[in-house]
């Protein structure tokens, strides 16, 4: 293995596994987060238009409050994945 490759590799059970560099991990995570927010906002709005047309203002408030907080759960896992160091640095 070349010396440059060794910086991103870690040995697990006799095999070398190439670990993803932190900058690449953060770039991919950022793209996934942006896509998540866009898709989630579109889906939440489409569902609201289709289902809440004749509902009262309190139902709208509860729906948008709930859906406004719900996207945080998948985003939390993505950010946690982005923040974990490569396997060889743990």
C-alpha cells in the first residue's frame, strides 16, 4: 500500500478498508441535507394542500408545527454520520 493511501486506510480483520475522508463525508452529507429539506418541504406542502383544504386554522397550525419539527430526525442522523471520524481515527 502506498503511503498516501495509508492515511485513509485502516486495518480490520486482516483487510485494509479505505475510510472516507472527512471533507468528502461532509460534502456528501451537505448535499443529502439540502435534498432532504427540499423534498421534505415539497411533500409536506403537497400533503397539506391535498388534505387540509377545508380544515380550520388550528389544524393547519398543528400540522405545520409537527411537520416543521419532523424533518429534524433524519437530519440528526445525517449530521451524526458527518461528524463521526474515519474508522482509523477513533
